């Protein structure tokens, strides 16, 4: 208990912190206790045994260490650009050291003529190498300041740096904390697990992750801490899954009745793909099992998820239950309503649409129809969550593009029933297997990995800004063939902070190149009223407008087969997953479609890679894997709200896929033999799960 109390001590009381620094660490890094600091891991390590000569320095080098003397200081610039500059020299040349803040402290601390060791990132200004805000140590104290050759580097912020809470300072504070530890940090994994999988013990791992003596030692510490972090996430998710299956008996849909058969034999627009048939079998098995279904349905854009969702709802209706679909935008909800109404033409099933734009009379009718069971399917947006929307017998709830809904919002939908309904969660954003296991580890996963027959793959091309006239010429030909065009922009209006194309400027350009009355241009963006958006979309849907200028509001839910060209402006601004979603708006008909990526002439390496991937493949799952590798999981939409219980402190979902599968199997085996974790050797799991997750709302009953 004493050690736990020590680790839970407020960070204010650590030597070198105090109230002001504690407040900054709280706000900027979420560090509140000694434990938080101990678990604030370095993001990389730098070999401080290597020294460079000034003549060797290059701005392409990441970080360098140089020994030399400060020859003198000077003040340069005015206003916000005012800075202190020092000439720093060794026997091979001179560089500039630059500080924008703290000049008085710098000149008082580092005397000219004394030998110092400077550490930092080299860059170039006015043709000369400089290092901005370098770390400086006197050469004779250098040996004392380095605890190991591999020096840890900690993520920090500008605000922290301005208050001299640099990476180096965080390292010193962590060193102070470890020196205060007079006892061993107790294990958080049972001895049999540590022994069986040859893990470094926790106490040693927490020392070596901050102050490793060699790369091998660092790797063992890192592996142990990653193992533990991922293991507890998987154990928690799988425990929820086990508890839910024991706790909730699902409605038994034993009948595949008239509505389903009528639709299947008379209204089905085309034969199901093998992938759709496989997924329907999985869903039917769930619905008849007597356990509550919680299934994630993944399928690339245009793969036929809506058809599977509809057939699942028909099974619910045939068994005397109601069904609903909740979508994140009015455009997508409308699209579902129109598609499903068309598919069910001639079948006696009552469908309604409920969105923020719905009139009072319509809302009243819907509320009454839900309670008397005359309404079979309700499709809508967040409006479905309103208190006056109550179902008589909701049997199946479908969430589309679910990553756009917060967990609490989804929970409110389940509470509209005396028993939780079966749940089908759909996403058109292909999720890499390793990420799915962590975000949705408590759900069963179905994948539609096959496109309907007759779909022609979209051709993707890349042009620079300077080649824009070629694009306009191509579009003119497409319009002459009675095709329609999307132009998508990252911004509505010009931004001082971002040098990207904006929709307002795009409107000016495109309306000059394609002038009325010969051409009709429609416009859609998030700041428009729902009525105006709907009117603009209708103009394009009905074929009256040849060009639609939009922001990413059209990313999902727009299905216009005659639109064959998607032009994405400032394509470097978008992640791979979003580019792929936008590309999915074309290629919906039988004609050859095109996705044209227009970017700045100067691109970062990452942007070049993203564009190369888009040109190379149309496979959404391959793209998702690449996106995870390039950008990391933090940028996959909704990561935190969709199930990761806390920010990952050391594991990386893009790189640790094999380890995730490995620890998941271990967790599954433990729960298979001890579902309640009551064995003496497993009680430590309960203690840790409680510590890690008890402060968070339990969402074990929902997806």
C-alpha cells in the first residue's frame, strides 16, 4: 500500500517541480502524479557518444552534438522576430546558436570562451547553419549529466519549453523520481505470465525505459511495457464480451418470413456476392442464437453494406420487431431512406425518416407510430436519440459510419428498449485488422471484401497546380459526354494559417472556366442550412447541375451514378482513408470513372507516398494498412471514442500488429479457463483492470 500511495503522490511534491510547474505538467502532458511521470515514456533515444565537427553539419541530420566555444552574443531582428544569436566555433568552422526567449538567462549562464557541448537540430538560415534553442552543457560536467549513452527524448510543447520544461528537464525530473524510490515497484502481471513469456520485471523495465545502458536492454524493457499495455486492453475488451454474452439474452429471431422472402425473390436488384452471402449467414446465426448480437460490418465504399443491413432488418420485422438506422449526417440519412424505400417498393413495410429538419407534425406522427408498432423502420440522424423517440419493441439497431458518434450518444439508443437490441455497426472506412482488434475487440467482425459485379475500377491520376488547364480540358470532354463532376476542397474560405485551396476561390475559378448559362454549378458545404444543402444536392442529383463544388460533407452517403469525375483540390491535405472515401463517390455506375488529385508543386515525402498509394491501388483495406503505417492510429477518426480506453503510452498500433494478436490469444486462453478471473493466480488482473478502467464509464453493454 505504501508504494501505491507513493506512486499516487501529487507531482507538485517532486523535487524540481512545485505548484507552477505542476500546473503546466497537468495541462500540457496530463501528468498529475509520480506514476504519471514514470509512465510518460520517451518517444526516441539519441546516441550521445557521437560528436560532430561543425564542418560536417548538414540540415538533413536529425540531431547533432558539437563541442566548441561561444565567441560572442548579438541581438538581431525586431518585434516577434527579435532573437539572441551566439557565434559558436570549433576548429573546423562557425555556426549560429539562436534563442527567441530567455536571452538574459542565456547570457548570464554561458560565458564566451568556455568550452561547451551543444546539442540540437541543425537548420539553415541566410545560407548559414544554425541551431535554434540548443541544449548546452559545460564539457567538464557532460559525463555527470548523461546517465547513459542512449539519451531519452521526451515529447514536450512550446508552452513547456517557454517555461524551461524541455525534454532534458523531464528526463532530470524522472531521474529525481527514480532516486527517491526506496523499494521495488510491485508487479502488475502474475509471476506465471512473467516467467512463461520471459518478460523483464516491471521495476527494472521502468528504470531501463528511461535510462537504458545499451540497445538490447532498451528493447527488453520496451517489449515488456508494450506487452502489458496491449494485454490489458485486450483482456478488458474480451472480458466485456464474455460478460455481455452471460448477462444479456438476445431476442431470438427464429423466422425468416414473408417480408424477407418477398424481397429476396422479387425485389433484390442483383445477385448477392459471395461475400454478402457469407456475412448474411454470420448475422442470421447471431440473430437466432439467443445471445445479443454485437457485430461490426466492414465493407469498402460500394460493396453493398446497405443491402445486408436491409435484409437484417427484414428478419427483425418478420419476427415482430422494429429496426432503426442511425447515420451521422442528413445527407447520408436521406440517402439511406431513398435507397431503402426504392428497394422495398411494393412491399408493405412502413419506413420513416427523422432528422433535425423534420417538421413537428412529422415528428408527432413518428412518435405515435413507433409506440403502436405500425412503424417498422426508422432511419435518421442524432434526432433518433431525442427523449420523445421511444420504440415499442426495437429489435435491431444499425449504426452507420459509427466512428462519427460518441460512445455516450450510441448508449442512449440502446436505452430506448427494455432489453438491449441486436446491434450492427457499419463502416465504409476499412479498418486494419490490428486496429479493429483494439477499437472493436469486443465485437464480432464481418467483412464484405468483394465488389458487386459490373463495377469498373476508378482510375486515379495526379496533377500539380501548374497542370490545372489539362484537368479543365479533360472535364470539358466529360461534360460534353453528359457526365457530372465533383470538385472537393479542404476549406470553405481562405485561411491565413494554411496554404490550401479553398471552396470560395474554387467557385470563382470554376465559374470563370465553366461560365453560365452553358454550365450549371451547384455548391455544398457545412455552413449551409440543411434546406439549402438539400436544394443544391437535388440540383446535382437530378442532373441539372454538371458540377458540384463541395467540402468533405459529401464524403459519405452521396450516390450519383452519372458522376464520373472526382477532383480533389489540395490533395496533400487529406489522409489516405479520406482520399479513398472521396474517391468512392464516383465509380457508382457502369461507366469508367476518374479520381483526379491536384496538389501543390512542392510536396512532403509523406504526401508523395500517400498519392503514390492512391494511384497504385483501389483496395480499401490495403489503403487502410498504409494509412495506419504512415500516420499512426491517432489520426484514424474516432480512435479514442471508439474503444481505446486510454492514450497508448508506448505501443503503436501501426507497428505492433503481431504483438496485439499474440497478447489477445493469451488473454482469450486465460478467460476461457477462468471467465471471472477468480483463480488465486489471476486476482492481480482484477486489481489492475480496476485501477486502469474504473475511473471511466463502463460501456460494456454497447459497441
